[in-house]
C-alpha cells in the first residue's frame, strides 16, 4: 500500500523515462554546441556516466539532472559530494578502460528544468564544476 507521501511520486519506470528524456535534451543541446557524443549511459563498477562527449581534443563527462519544479530541490543540488566522487572515479575508469589516462578531461553538469506539462523551462550547463580528487 502506498503512503500519502509516496502517492504523488511517479513510478520507477516513469522516473527512468523522464531522466532519459532529460539526457536526450542535454545530448541534443551539446551537439548543437559542437560537442561530439562518444557514449551515453556508460556503466562501470564505479557508477554511470550519463554522457561522454568530446570537443577540441578534451573529453567531457556530463552528469544530467532533470527536475519538474524545485519541490525536491534544484537539479544542481542533486549532485552531492558522494555523487561527485562517483563521477570522478567513473571518469577515471573510462580513461583507463580506453587507454587514455593522459587525455585532458573535465566533468560537467547539465540541469534540465521541465514544467509539469512537459515544457522545457531551462537547460543550464556548468562546465568543469566537478573537480578531480587530489
């Protein structure tokens, strides 16, 4: 039985579809900005990278956060220190797995804010906002 607190939350499948739609919008935007998409939803033992792209010889790993309003906090607030550490480890794993340990890279966040009917309110890009450890 659902509790009152959870009755307004979309089911897991709906959340995944919403997240995938946000990632799709972010990837399209990146391509319009001249980024080449290298991989989407790349998984490793450390976690998942939503988008792996490149531009100007630099690899750009992107965490995408999509939200419908700020009831659960802003999309940017969802990139916690724990999530940031996981992103750094995943990016480093990607580099090692592809023999590119010396390649320049950065980790960005893209937030996608959508109105409840599904209209895009904003897409914000935060380049290099997740810093490597050490």
